[in-house]
């Protein structure tokens, strides 16, 4: 079992020793019960208790405000160095990440925003979890500064949604240290605070954007369960908007059962429809841009604009990755993976439809191979190419391959009339229903099927027809 302990820290030089009593209440942690550790940090107490059950990785989030720019170095560099020293002094092994500061410290104004902290913490939690693959995410809120604690908490919740660990997210915050106890601080460090007269001005920080970010992530991640939701998010960036629309369209196709259109080896003649194709590969988790600038004349540390769409970009990344897991090199295998996914999430009817189409396509391949063996169809360098009409005949009569060998021309003539009638009709809801009834495989939309090594390795669709069907699906 592996644990990722996430801990926002303020200023460890102010902490005092305590006996931390911790209860682990989760059915997967039965037997650990509770423990008590005398230490200067609840983070260490948690880590020690969890190590009785498995491996522990600690991710410490500090604040730039514990340092000030000096010697050409940013407060970020100095702060992370200080937190590493404090962690060693406290006996806590962990990775340190300093977050943007907010407010007036050491005569410097730190102009961070809560969203800066959320974005950075969100990224680092996901990045660390990707490497560790934790069984649990454990958040220790005891030592954080007010706004920092809120940002890290929201970031941990958002990350747990995308990592599907919400039921394994443990949150801890100790009781306050009793004022009547006068224990010395654990770290002996001179406190140099410049005293000022008067009353300071404090900004009441609006943290609503953090809730908006988590809400957007929850809404988008519901698509993973193929919920047929109509989702829209106000996005200013044309590039992100296009990416958003492509991903949403792909999930809408999946939710409707039109999986065959998403086959990664599919090609489109004419106009290609706009959707995300499994296997395009989103790469690594995108990192938020935080541009630290130090203005020594004004004594200001700024961080640039906080990206309000960062959470959306990350959610899209994970949705793309979920689609990539369905990738297969041949159509039947692809549909089998999709059908299995439908079944696992409880969409039984659609699973049956896609599974039936996959089996029928499998029989079509066997029939094509049999006809090629008899010389009825051409096989060149091991490849059989079926025209739209040939594919239609074989799909509909796949269980009568031997009869087809003797009456191939007659079957082609018979189905040519049927196909002609279908093609003459305008694209309608009837066409769409037929598409969905066959898992996204429609004779009207298919122009060519390529078979190699007894597998459908390529399908060429009529891009204009598919685009119109996709648009009709969006508006229904």
C-alpha cells in the first residue's frame, strides 16, 4: 500500500512539541486503528503511523513569504531551501514545493492570488501521484496558513476526482495548540520581524474561483461515466475551446453508442469531423505558468495572471487519456474494448449493441477471407479492400459466405438498389438512429474497408456525411 501525504506548511520555526493522537478510520486501513506520536509536526506523526502499513511519500507545500529576494535569487528559491532545512530538522523526509505568497511580509508585498496556489498545488499533487500511484491521498492541514490551507485542500479534492481517489482521500487537521502550554519552539531560529505602528490593511480574499475550478472538474469528469450531459464552459482561448469541443464530441459519441466513428485507424474523405481520436496522445500533465517577477524598487513580488482555465485544461488532459486507453490497431478489438468499458460502468444496453456490431464485423472479415480464398475478392499483398457496396453485402450476409461465393454478382445487384435508396435520402434522424443501432458503423457513411491479417485495419468514412451526423447528434 502506498500513501501520498500532502501538507501545507506555514512557518515551522514557530512550532512546538505535542503528542499527536491520530485515528485512521477507513475500511481498507482496519487494524491500524489509532496511534500517538510525540513530535513537533503532525505531518511526521501521520507519516510514521502510515508507514506501519506501507510506503509513504510526503509532499510539503510551503510559501514564498518565509523569504525575501536576496543576492539575485527569487524568494521561491530561498524559501524552498529553507523548507528543506526545516524538514530535515523536524525529521520529515519529503519533497518541497513553495507556493506563491499573498500579503505584506518583510517589507515586501507578495501579489499572489488563491488561484495561483490552487493551480500550482493541483499540478504537483497530480504529478507526484502519477509517479507514486498511491492507494491513499492523505492531507494534513494542521500547519498551513489560512489561504494556503484552503487552496491546497481544494487542489487535493480536485486531484482526487481525476485520480478516482475520492473514496480514499483522508483529511486531517489537529486541534489548536493550547495557549496555557509554554513549550519552547522546536527549531531555534532568531525571529527578525520589523515592527510597524498603525493598523495594517488586509484584503478579504475571494476564493470562489477555487470552487468553480473543482465544479468544472467534477462536471467534466462525469463524462468518464458516459453521462449524456450537455456541458459548456466559457472559454476565451480559441485553441482551448477547439480542444474542449473535440473532447466533448468524442464523449458524446461514446455516450450515444457511436463508437466505431472513433476508431483510431479511421480516415475521412472530404471534410473531417471535429472530435478527439483515441491515441492522439495528450502527453504529460500541463504545468501552470507562474511568472515570478521581483521589483526591488517597489518591493513587490508578482506572479502574473492566474490561469482561470488551467483546471479545465487538466481535466481535458485526463479525459483524453481515458479515451487513449481504448486505442486498438483494428476495429473489432477497438469495439471490444469500448463494449467492455460500457459494461464496467453499467451501460449494459449500449455494451450489447457495440459487442453485437463487433461480432458481426468479425464474421464479415471471415466471409471476406473465404471469398478471397475462392478468388471472388482480390487479395493483393495480403490486403483485401472492400468497396462500400461489398462491405455492405458482407456485413449483412456474413453468415452465408458459401452462398455468396456462388451468387456474388446477384447479391451485389440486390444490395446496390438498397444502398442507392439509402444514399438518395437526405441525412435524417432515421439515418442517425441506424448509425447508433450499429455502434457507429453505418453503410451510408462507410466508403471503404481494409482487411489485413484477418483484421479490419482501416475504415474510410465519408467525412461530409459523418460531420452532418455528428452535428445532428449534438443538437438532439
